[in-house]
C-alpha cells in the first residue's frame, strides 16, 4: 500500500496545540509545492500546486481535492500513479490549503475551473485526465463542461453534487455557515470525520488528515479561514452541476463507496420533504441514466474516502478505469 510517510509521521506526533496560519506556511506537504500568480476579481492571488511530470507520452492526471481537504491528501495516489508513468498535478484551489484565501471574493466552480485551466496552461499541459473527489467532483464536472477539449476523461470519486440540493433543502446565508465554522473544535472535527467518513473507525492516518484543520482552528487568523470556508459552502448549494450531466462529451467514470451518506443540507430540509439525501448506494445508478458515456464502479462497504479508507481496493478500481479509458 502506498501511504505518505510524512502523513503517518505527523499523525504520530499529533498535538491538539498545533498552530497553522492562513496559508499553512509551517505545514509541510509530502511533495514539493510550487506557486503561480493569478489575477482575478481585481486581486493578485497565489495558487499552490505539486506536479510530477509524466514519463514518456503518458497523460497527466489532475487531482482535485474536496472541501475539507487539501492537495496533500492525494500523495499516496500521486506516488502510485507516478510509478505507473502518469504525470500528476495536485492543485490547492483558491480558498484552500496553501493558496490565497481572499475574504472579499466571489467563489464559484466556474472561477476555480478557470484557475485550474490557467495552471494547466502554465505547465503547457494540453489535455489531462480530470479526477475529482467530494467537492472536487463538482469542480471536476464544471471543468469538463467548460473545457471539454482539455478533458481527456473525467473520473468522479464519491463526488458531492449528484443531487441538486436546493430542490430539497432551505437556502442558508453565508452567515449561517460562518457561525457553524466558528463553533468548530478539534474534537468536533475528529468526531465528525470518524462518524461520517470512516464508519466509526479511527487511525493515525485518518487523524493526520485533520491536522491542518486543527492547527488553523488554533490560529489567531481562524476567523478569516472560517469566513472563506463559509463562502465556499454557498457554491455547493447554488451552483449545481448534476443538471448538466447530459452535456458531458468525454468518457465519465463514477467511482462510489456505497456506504457514503454525505448529504449537504440534510439538517435543514424544506418542510414536508422526506427525500433522503446522500444515498450513494442508489445515486450511482440514478446518475448513470443522465451521463451519455458513463460507467459506474461501486465499492461495497466503503464510505466517502475510498482512496484513504482502502487504498488497495481503490487502486484496483482506478486501474480498471484507466486501462479501459472509460
């Protein structure tokens, strides 16, 4: 199993008193981090990324992180793919990880997709396999819809956004999410992920993935982080992608851990709505009816993070996806 040694090491020295600033300046990623400068909405922004060039003529796979994660959690996957000869690009989106986190900014999947395209252009990457996890799946979908000629194939790993959430839940202002973010605690983060991501299980590797969140909660700048986190919730609810799945022109693979029950907004559903959000054991088959050239790969017994929870099973499925080209 390919597991980032630095992640395990960080887990062993886990300390709830860790302290990380807005840009995670003292948080070490496992792979070298580079930056590009972007100009957006009247601001100069820094976008951080890690890149492993391909061997020969092999394609580059762009890995897009989820909302509660950073590019570094792809390290095991990146190392594995690199050994197979693929190039790997792992960006931190604007508002996340080591990238800029502007407070006065209109966050959108279209904007983040545009930034990602600028990053690919800066590296002279003409086409790429786009793989997105969780919120990164919504971003990957928007990227593929905006840049079909750049997207060699699209791979969605337990993406959120397989449902149009505002069809079922009440709209909430950013202030609602901001107050929730301010209430976060280190123990609360652990408890949430343990319950909803790992079926009650916990390990040093799982704990390490909460390390950067805990450190930012402890930092004096956390209110700024909380505000940006709140603003990026809005696009999950107000910028659906599932309504456009019929427009995909490239091969699409949907990899789902069927134990996943991630359902944003389930605690504030509209009155009278009894629809159950986040039933990934059912969503895959439903969504496949919408995608013209899609293939479903279901992983029984796994939850929201198959590439973390059972790396070997995940890579077996990923190999099938990459070998089939669909």
